[in-house]
C-alpha cells in the first residue's frame, strides 16, 4: 500500500526512477522488484514518454529492467532503438539464470533482436527499428491466444502471414535454434505453437520444424504431449505426409 501511495504522489520522471531503483536493488538480491507489479498501470503509459523524462543512461536502465521482466516496449526512433539494443545486450548474460532474475523467453529475444546468449540468427539483416516493430507486432499476435482451438480457427490468417518470406524464415530459424527442454516453459506454450503453426503453412519449413521437434531431448511426459499437439496442428494445416512421419516415429 505504501508503494502505491508513494507512486501516486510521484511525478512521471520520479515514478520511472522508482521503478529503476527498485529493480536494481532487487537484481542485486537475485530477485524481481515489487514496485512494477503494484504500479504497472501507472508505469506502462509512461514508457513511451521516457525520452522526454529520463537521460539516455537512465533509459538504458529502464529498458534493461523492462526486458528482463519480459516487457518489450514500443519504440519510435532509431536512436531510441539503439538504447533498447544496448539494454538487450545487458540482458543476455542473465538469460541462463531464468526466473526470477530474467523472465524474457530466450526465443522472444532471439526473434526480436536476432541474437541471444548462444549467438545470432544466421543470414539475418542487422536489427533495426523497422524490423523490431514488425517482429514485435507478430510476437504479440502469436502470444495473444488463450487456447489452441481459437488459434486453429485462424488457419487462414497464418497462411496469409506465412506469405511473408522474411517472417517465415525468421520463425523457422528461431524454432530450429531452440532447445525445447531449456527454452519451452511448458509443452502447451501457445506462442511456441503459434510459431509452429506459421512454419507448417510452408511444406519445406514445416518438414524441418517437425524433424527438429521429433529429435529434441525432452521428458517422456512432455514428449507425448508435444507429439499430440503437433499432430493436431498438422491436421489443421493439412499436412498428412508430415503427420504420417510423426506417427511412424517410435
């Protein structure tokens, strides 16, 4: 309650500074701060105003703590995107630590910025503001579904999205670069299946992704659930040949 009262009394610049200070202190303890969860409704509208409220150094700090908390901000200028990239570079060493220090999914950072703590995506152009905006829009769509049936009903939209060759290639590369045991929070993670659904709309990309998934080292329980979900998505994508390949695997 005290944090909420103090936040309500703070100026916009001070509110962002309180967030930075709280997160910096929490990071020193290997934790996430308590200020953002209590005040996110006040902080979120101010992020776009950060260039007018904070110094460049403080904005890098702001973006760093947002990213490690899996909040990927909308950015308006190339200069601001460079600060965001600098913040993302600081997140990379934390990705292997996971929750609570860093909750940004490795695949999300890889998709948005083209690199993670393991390296860069092959044969991709340098990260730029325009590409970040486009990738962020797709990720938000991919992460917007509440359940698989709702996603599967949108097959026509995924067919349309897969017509963008650059998007399809990037999704494919992210999927092929994942280590499911480490990078997939749960077997039914919907952003992951959104990526798979997109890849399956192209037969060649779909075949690569299916082979990748089948070759992954996961627990028996997760493997069975992933296989069941994969067959469901293959049926919706009208890929009987790939479904037969999955069913033939022991």
